C-alpha cells in the first residue's frame, strides 16, 4: 500500500517535539475501544520493532494528524509511522501486522484487496466505531503505558 505524504508544517511550538519523535510510532484514538484495543494488541505482540504510541487527542497526536493532511477532529484513522513513512486506513493495519512477524504477518493478505474496497471497509468500521464498542476504554495495559508518549 502507498504511504501518505504531506508537505504541511506543524505549528512552530510543536516542531521541535515532532522532530524528536521515534520512527516506529502509532497514533490512535484513545477513546475508541477498537483503536485502543489495536494499540494494546500491538504493545503485547511487538517483540522487535519497539513501537511507541501517541493518543490522537493529545497535542502531539493532533499535530501529527494535521502534519499528514488529516482532520484531527474526525480521527478517522490510525496513523502508523514506519521508516519515515506514514500509513493510514487499511495500510496502517497491514504495515503493522507485517512488522509483528508470524502469525500476524499473514493478515497482510488484505493488501490483495483493491485499495478502494479496503479503504471503504475501513471507513465504514471507523465511522461506526463508537457504536460497535463502548466509548470509554479501560486503562492502558502496562505494556502500552510504558510506550505511551505524552
């Protein structure tokens, strides 16, 4: 899947903080049970990459959404940043699964779907994520808490 690219600049106050962020980063909606479940899953199964996490509601999360041309109010996708590339929608999921190794790498088979269909499916789930699960999530796991950036 193609990563997204953007020429947008972050607010000057955050520019220094964004430059020093780790490369393997996941920005997720910490209120959404599906999104935070994804982050907890990755924190539990990540043995080699060392993902760090940012809540999309935080100042850094909001700035990263704007930097990558996304509306920070909608939080319609996770952002996964790997090797300097930002992935969204289904590409964010498959890029993450690929990096976790087997058996999770098998889920990259979803990349065989036409991008228009996979992104449409992702959008349907994302648009109904608060209806599909409760809106208040449990506290992050210890594995996620130690990797969460403020």
